[in-house]
C-alpha cells in the first residue's frame, strides 16, 4: 500500500531509518509549522528545530526505524496527506520504544510560498502514541484511561 505513496513520505521513512538528519530536515519547508495536539501542544516552526529534535531522538534511540503502514490523501485537498506510522527501537538504557499513530501533513505544491519546494512538508500534526504492550486487555486498559467503569 505504500508503493504509490507520495515521495516525501518515503523520504521521511528512509531518513528516519537511516538516521540521516540532513535528509530528514530537507523533507520540510524552511517555515514548516508543527503541531502536536492535544493542547497545550508543543508547537514549533522551522526546519532547524526539526534538526535539533531529531538529533536528540536518534541519539536517544540509536536503532530507531520507521515503517509507513498506510497513507491517504485528503478528499477535499490533495495537498493534505494522512500517514500511519510504526516507529520502533531501543533506548540507550535497553528499554524498547514503540510508537504508532498518524501524522497529517500539508505537502507543498512548489508555489514558492515561504520558500516551499514541490513535495516539501509545510505543516504537520502528529498523533503518535506509545504502544501499550500491557496484556491486561481492553476493559482494564479503558478503566485505567478513564477511571473506574461501572
């Protein structure tokens, strides 16, 4: 399902897995805007912050890999792309790290707005969550999330 994915998604996947910070940063517009809901989101703007964030992430999880699970274009706006990811690795202290979720990305059309080139990510919202490998099951997991169930 990822064979016909937008090239920028495949470049992001490869750059994360190969730990190529320069290639990863090049996927994003110079004036890129990031939002990570829910509020208050740790928002930021700019390609330089991507370099700083991912340098720290890849140093902390030196074997991190990214897998693009599936993707879709927004029906009303083909420049909006939804991507489902599976990120996995091991922290330096030996603990496993696994995140799954969705990113919603605004892909530039090369109109020059803000220096954006064709295929660069102009904005994104991240909905990535740690995978809970707790064998307690869905009822116990729901109870822990929202409190006691009746």
